[in-house]
């Protein structure tokens, strides 16, 4: 209990408590200091660590709390993991909600078949999203005085390697990946860069080398997870 000075903390300040585990004297700051969680562990292990160090009863030093947290992490890491599906897309969907694996483990377990192509990924997405109306529309021909542009409909996914510049009203400029759209016909469409930094208004077929397959799969996994909860009307040109 904190009922006045009981000695001196290792930092030199007056101690007001004593660690119930190792009996080290603690000042007011170190009696409440919580250890930082280790990097590179799963979300579930991080939760277990935080709970262990915060729920440790009585007074305890940072080192003893950290040790209690490490034991909680060890228990979390040795707990049974959920089985992963064999299909690469089902596996990506499962890993997106997996709290038992670290990011490094998710990257390893989510590796794609070497022969998989962007067109095959798009085709699998369209097969599974069947029945849902497309969410976006993009112009695929130029607008002229005599002809309105033609539009393609589909779903946008952030997975391109090339970046464009976006200037905000305050004057700051940031770089973002060029967008990509999976059309209802399975085409991968996206704008090209104009003047080296701005995206064009017209969208064209995107070459396979421009697509990050891992990000494409992660993106469509997210679309499929959200699709049962969406009730969007058909996309209209210009929206």
C-alpha cells in the first residue's frame, strides 16, 4: 500500500511502494509503469500480454509485469491455431480475420501459387461475387463533342505498383497507388500517368506486371467479406 515513503526507488526518487514479486522499491511513477509489448507477435498474443500486465494484482515493478506478460504470450503462441483452407482465396479470407498469427506468419501462410495470374484471380472473384451489382463505373473511351464516353462497371481494388501525385487544398502533395478496377467482364482496368504524376480520366487494360498479386488477393478478400452486408444500387456513369 502507498502510505508514505518506504525508501528510495532505483531512479533516486522517494519510494512509495514495493513490488510484491521481487520486493524492489518503487517510486510513484515506476509503481504504475507498464512494459511495452514485444514487436512481431500476433494480435491475440498482444491482447493476452496487455491483460496479464494490467490485471496483475497488487504492486509490481515493470520487469515483473513484463515477465508475467511474456508467460501469457508463450501460452498464446502454443495454443492450437485454427486450420486454414487449402484454396488460396479462402485462405486469404481466413487470414484476414486471424488473430492467432503474427503478420510475418500471415504473410508466409498466405503465399499464392506460383502459377497464379491476375486474370485468374479476377475470374475467381467474379465467380464468387456473382449476383451483386458492380460498385463503380469508369470511362474507357475519351469524351468528345460528338460522342459521350463509354463506361465499364466493376469493383475497385488497391493493388497497382505505380503511384500518382495528389495535391490537397492546403498545398501538400502525397503519392498514392494508381487505382485498378475489375470489370464485370473480367478485365483489369486502370488509368495511366499523365505528365509523370497525374492519373488520366480514361481507363485502359492494365498489364500483369503492374499488379501486386498479393495485394490484389487481399483486396478482393475484403470485398467478399463485406459483400453480404452491402445493398448498393447499380453504378451510374460519373459517380
